């Protein structure tokens, strides 16, 4: 086996159609040019897929990659990145997850994993250094995420214990926004990877191993590590806030910034007393049992909660708002229980909340009625419906069949696509784009559809960016600000580290840790260049998948229905959308229509095969 | 006495008030010291000399503290006007001169004191910094038996100011003359800044005379000169539609001035857009005085000034969104102080304070004029670079606030390092070992 510093140089390829397992060499220049995680996975995907393929067909490919920082002491370096063609958007699917699974994958001696083809029967894959097997999964098929995890763990009974990545019934039933879960409650949530697993008859992947590649320059690594830890201890958000309040602690702040969506983004008006019922502070006082952390994370933002006899994780901010106020619901326990059930069934809570909110608006506007919903009164605020709806969706039963397709297809089927708050058919997360031009542009230009993580988390720049705080309504600053924020996200996803470290520091300590780990020279400017390259790589995929300029757009609502922000009416006109989009393309070096220039294509070496 | 009675337009009153307040903030006046004068034509086209009243407090000028006089004949206004009015009036008669300012520039006064028996001919003052040397050149220093409004001063000072933009009245202060009152204030600030730098160099044992000789014989090898002072409209703004940005620019400019990161109207900062950059060519801008806020194409042009060129160069070769250039006097001084145990000028500034050394293990120092590639590379790697004879440059990934933080920290780091030296602490021991080989 080729052995490099910080990584092994090995990709494990599994072809489910043929039942074949191969090891492929990953050359160091791939790490030099794409780092790991998101960059590495996207490059491998691009070389092994026809982007115009049917996302639920046999030819879709799924790649999960780790980074040279995993299995080191780099704080939060535990994250894996999964890419595939998304069944929800028809574009690049790209999802990132913490927990422990990705670190355990790296312990098996592989840097990345590629799944091709489709098994004829439900299967699970068991990866160990010595032997990888594709096994029947009849015993766990149909089981939920928690049950599957328990069964597979008890079967393995190994030391160290196995990492288990699995889908639930939502993935098996090809719900377009189904998730892939690890550690029971940690989700590769967005873009519908669960359905891709399901379409391949792949139920789970277990990983067991003890390996970790050596570091090249321990002193250099340590200097970056020291600085990173110091900054994380110094910054209140990473030191204390996330641990004490979880991400749900953002709720009131985002409301004070007039950015908290209400009833399918119809407005941003909430009653503070109602918000108090679901705030992070209330969560801490009422349902929090303990905090938890992903592998190697000193921040520990996980909230382990209990409602009655039921235990689970969350809700996180996005879940809280999308299933809560965005559906007119202000009941913490109801949202938490729905969240638990989503985790068990393997559903992305953001898209679920967005889809329900859309259905509720369709219902309240009389476009849907009880006849079409199978007797369900889909009114905003009807929290008692949540448990039933989540199950109907995951099992695609009754009206759940329609809801499992996501809000865009739902609203289009009923001739009102304008009521779907989606971009590239993916539901917009819990920040109203009218409250920040930068965030709006981030959603528009995210390679995966409306995603605050892949699109750039501009909210932090606007409200708690410290010295990096920027104006939120600057037309001319927004394109570059969001591009830089997206680049930072690309670097973080590619290094396998958590977004939340960005509240404490930027890329400099990572450059040092990465250089120390691999022995390659990574400067911050190089990381920037690499992030640009990865953004263009993702664009190349999407263009081949059929992306058009006009897909980088906001739903009409945000151009025609204003909300009040700091006492002023705000919306984002079509002209402004066009201008910011054009400027953004230019900032990336793309053509005014968003196409890649010859220069960029040359840099990407699209014909080159690394794998 | 109200404004109307003195017939002084309100914008001129506001200008005097703003310069007065800024001069107090910059500590080049005491409560009642100094005076300033401006040539003005009234509505009927008559020339007027507008000057501060005798004994007025420059930090709190009311309309009645300004006198509008006939420039060439005595009128009632002279009862109230500054005792140095005659000097000002003669200065304002010099060709192309519209404003003059006298300030108690304490650092410059101290730097130009001498122990000689009086009367004598004091040596002129040679600034050892790029701002001072460029804007003021060699500054004459004169001793006067009666150093306030005396006939000798009335005769000598305007004569000095024929060839020099500033002159020092030994033991008293500086007199500057300029095209505008803002420019006269700029000259006074820069002059005092040069005095401050001289004092610190002297205090820290830097051999000043060889340095000065080198400056006089080949100033271009010592300094990266900034663009000369320009007379753009200080309230002009090319991007007033970007309300939030304008506010950010004003806030940043005020902070640079008030925190003494660069003397009045010196330095520059910018925020990059996609095709253009928003550019403040006079970075140090007190709120009420402002400075031009320009929108400039990012395309490089032959006509670009030195300063503008560097901003564009930074943006063309990086993803940074903000850039800033300040003339921090303490940083300039430290570029001349050899590191412990050596004789050569330093190539890095090593913070010895806890926060400074954590954020910046070292801050690189380059000589003037810096080689562009290594300058940009260092900016990439360190975010902030000090140029000996060329100020402090910094970059930020997102915001003006972020880029401002660098010069602000640098000044603090310099103050701690200088302070530790003054206390005789062993800096070699205080510097982190890692910083030496970084
Ligand atoms: S900050 Fe939270 S999400 Fe991020 S790695 Fe740590 S525990 Fe996981």
C-alpha cells in the first residue's frame, strides 16, 4: 500500500452491480490540488460519472472522502464529505457530516470511498483494512436508523467498535430529501444522499480499523494546532456559547436581525413570547440532558435532549425554525419529537420543514384541500400533525407520496411553483434572504441549491463576524464577500473541519497544520487558489448536468413581497439579482452567463484522470 | 455676537471648528494655543482674512471666535483677532497660499530644542520619516527673543514660508502655510509626527545623523514616498448610494485618526468590489473633516499613483477584499532599532506582549522600496507588513473592520516593545524562541 504523510493515497472503489471491490491509487498531486474531503470527493466524482445521468439510476456514483487532518489532533477534524448527483436538484449533491464515522473510515487505511452501480438485493458494505465485503442486508432493510445501528453494532462486537453509516426507511423509499446518518443522529442531510443509497439498494456501510498515517512535520503541525486551540478558547462562540446553548441559541438573535422566517417565508413577524417557548435558552432549561461532541471536537455543540420517555438529539437551529416558526409552530417538544423521528427515519429536517410549510401555504390558500391531502388539515401551526406527516413522508404513504418529492415538485404539481421556497429545487434554510443581500446571493450561487453551508454562511458575517462583520445590504461588496465565505467553506469541507471553527479563526492555522501533516507547503494563498478551483470544478459538474444562469435565482416572493428589516421595507429586485449574479460570476472568473473560461478549464485539467 | 454679524459663511465656521477640534484630538494644541487663518472672498467679491480670535479655545470654537478682517487695512475685527494676525496676513499674501496654521506641535518643539546660548541660529530639522521628508523637506528653525506676534516674527516667518511649507519657532511651535486649511493642518500633523519619530529614535539610541545624511543624499533609497497631498473635495463620495459602506468608510477613517494610526489625511484604505474598488486616498479622516471617497476601476493604469497602484496590485493577486496603509510612527521607529545582539536593521518585528505574540508570532519588515513580489507574498502569509520608510500595509479577507485591526494591533505591539526597551527589559529573553527562526 502506498504510504504518504497525512494520507494513504488509496481510494476504495466498490461496484455494487458487479460485486467488485478495488483499491485505487490517489497521487499526492490530487491532495495538493484538491486537499481532501469536498475537493477530493468532487474531483473523483467528476472523473467517474456522467453528470447527466439519472440520479436514482445505476449510473449515479457516490464518493465519500476524508482529509489529511482526520485522525490528527486538529480540532473538529472529524468530518467526512459525500458527493453524488442529487435526486432532489438534479445537480451536484454535496453533504458534510461530523460524528465519528469519517474518522473511523480513515482508520481503515482508506482516504476515500467510491460507490458505483446498483445491488440486485439490499446490501451492506463492511470495510476493514484486511477485507472489505458486500453482504446481504435483509435483516436491517426496513429498519429505522437507530435499530439498524444497534443491530449492526451488536453483530460486529469488535474492538474498536465499528462506525455505522446507514439510511432509514426514507432513503429506502427514495424520499428525495432523505439523509444518510451516522452515530444515529448525525446526518449527511442535504441533497438527498439517502435516496441515492436507497436506489443502489445500499443500506449501510460499517467501518472498523486502527490505522492513522504519520505526520511529516510535527512541530509545524503543532504550531498551527496551538494557535487554533488558543483562538477557540478565546472566542466566546467556540469557547462557551455553542456548548451552552447549541445552535438553537441563535434563534432570538436571528429574530432581532429580522431574518427569522415565518410561515413559508411569507413574513418575518413573530411574537417574542412565542419565540421564548422554543429558544435555545428554553431548550437548555427544559429538555437538555447533556451536551456532546463530534470526534475530537472541543466545542461540543451537540444537544442531547429528552421529551418524556423519548431521547434524541436536537433540535438544532435550522430544524427548530424550519419545522417550527416557518410552519407557524412554537412548541419545542413537538419540534424535538419530529426531529427525533426524522433522525430515526433518515430525513433532512430543513427540506422537510420547507416542504411542510409550502404544503401549509398551498392548503391555506385553498390550492390543496382535505380531499387532496387525504383528510389532513394542513394549517400553519398545526403541531399535532407532525408525527404523522413525518412517517407518511418517510414511507411515501398517502399524501406523504407527494410530500416526499420536496416542495418544488409538490407546488408545481398543483400549478403554483412560486409557492415553493427553493433554489434549484432545494428548500431554503432558516434565514430570510431579504434580510441580507450577501446571504441571498449565497443561496443563489450555492452549487447544491439553497444551502447556507455550501452557499456561504453570510449570516455570521453580518451579525457576529467580529472584526469581519460586513454591511448586509451592500450591492457591491456582497459578491466578493460571499465568494470569500464560500471559499472558506470549501476549505473547511475539504479539510474535514467544522464550520464553527470559523467563528474563532480563518485559514492560517489550518495551512500550517495541513503543511505539517502532509509535508506539502500549503500557504493561505494556496488554500484560496484551491478553493477557487474546487468551486469551478463543482460548476463544471453542474453545467454538464444542465445548469443554466437563470437557475441561480431566488423565488419570486423575495422580489415582490417585502419584509421589514430595521424599519425599512426590503426585497431583492430581479435587476439586483441579475447584477449581483453577474458580478459574482465575474469574481469567480466565469463568463457573464456563468460558464467556465478556457483558462479555468485548463487549470481544472478536465481531461486528466487522477483515478 | 452671532454668526451673521461676523459675516462668515457657515461652511467656513464648520471647517474651523472641525480643524480646531481635530488639532486638540491630535494633541498639537493646548486649550487656548495656536491660531489659524484662511483667505476668503465674500459674496461681493471682497477678499477677507478669516482668523481665530485671540485666546479662543480651538477645540470649542463658536462663530464669535472667528474674525473676518480686511486683509490689508485695520478694521474693528483686529480688536479681537489673534495676536499673530499680522504674521498670518503676510503669509496669506504669498503666491498660491490661502491658509496658514500655527500649532503647539510639542514633539517637534522638543525635537528642535537646543542647549545653545541665545541668540543663535538653530540647526534646521531633517525629518527621518517619509511623510515628513516628502511633505516638509528640511524645516527651518528660528529663535526669537519675543516668540509670539513680535515684529521679528512678522518679518521672518513669512520669509521662511516663501520656500518652505513649515517653519519652526524654536521652543514655541510650528507655522504652516498651504492651499487649504486642511492642508495646513495636514502639514502641522506630519511635522509633529516627524518630531515624535525623531524623539523616539533618539531615546532608543538610534544614530540619527548618519541616517539623516543618507536621507539627504539619497532619499529614494530610504523611503517609499506616498502620493503628494491633493486637493480633492473632502466631502466627495462616488458611492453615496452604498449607505452602509459610506458609514463603514467614515468610521474607519475616524478610527485611524483618533487612534493615531496615521497622521491626518495620510495613508489609504480600500474595499474591493468586483470591477472597481472603493478607495479612501486620505485614510486618516476625522469625522467632521472627512476625505474623498472614490470608486476606482480595478484596471491598472499608467496614471495610477504609487498608493493606488499597490491597492490594485494586492487585489489583482489575491482574494483579499480590503487593504490598508497607515504610517504608524512607532512602527517606523522600530524598523531602525537593531534586534538584541545584532547591528543590522531588523527584518521582523517580534511582539513581546501576550496577545500580540499570539496573533502575530512575527511581523515582517521590508526595506524601501519593497520588491513587489515578496511584499505581496508576505502580505498573503502574514496579513500585515511593515516597510521601513514606507508605513504599515495590511489586508483583510472580508471587512474594513478586519483590516483596521492589523495596524491597530501593530501600534500596540510597538508601544509594548518600545516600553519594555525603555524599562531596560531583556527583549531577547521575552521574544518567543519560535519567532527567531520563523
Ligand atoms: S462544533 Fe458541533 S458540529 Fe462541529 S464538530 Fe463540534 S460538535 Fe460537531
